[in-house]
C-alpha cells in the first residue's frame, strides 16, 4: 500500500469517527470519550507519519515549503484542541462546540494537504518509493499504537 493510499484511508477513518463524535448523544459520556480517544490516537499517529516521512521531502521543495509550515501549524492547533477536549466534561456545552471545531479543522487540513502537498509528493516519489514510505508509515503507526 502506498503512502498516499494509507493517508487517504486514515483521513476517511478520522473524519468518520469525528462525525460520529459530533452526533453522539450528550447523555452517553462513555461513547463520547471512546470516540474522542480513538480519533485522538489516529490524528496523532497520522501527524507523526506526515511529520517524519513526508515533510522532510516536501520542505526541500520551494513550491511546498510554505504549505508544509501552514500544515504544521494546523496540526499544532488540532493537537491543542484535542488536549482541551480531553479535559472537558463531555456534558459541557463547550464539548459539542469543540468537537465541531475539531472536525472543521481536521477537514480543512485534509483538504489543504490534498490540494497543496500530496500532488507534489506524487510527482517527486516513484511508485516504489511511495510503497516503501507506505510500509514505513504502517510500521510507524503500529509502533505508535503499541506505545500509546
């Protein structure tokens, strides 16, 4: 599986979980905590893959250098919001607002990366390199899952 296939699958899973989180009933804090935990774990693993495997390649290119910085800032903002939500009681009205904001930020990041970064990465990487990075990403994700 190429790095691109893996990222696309991760993006879809993350957005699906965040949608479920947004629509989860306030009276079910157990469901909300589980979904938030699951989304947070996937978001953090995906960020690690991007930062360790794609950013070093893309930040060398003048056409994507700024977009890499913008994406890094967006991931930092998402991480801060995740941390806040993990501390917010699930019945708090701010929790629902926070999940809506989280979904929106993640969705914008995904669209921006698909528009501004991945086309350049596809051009720079051969199919074999993309598959090799996909294998490394798979290993990184599973390493992160074992340590979390």
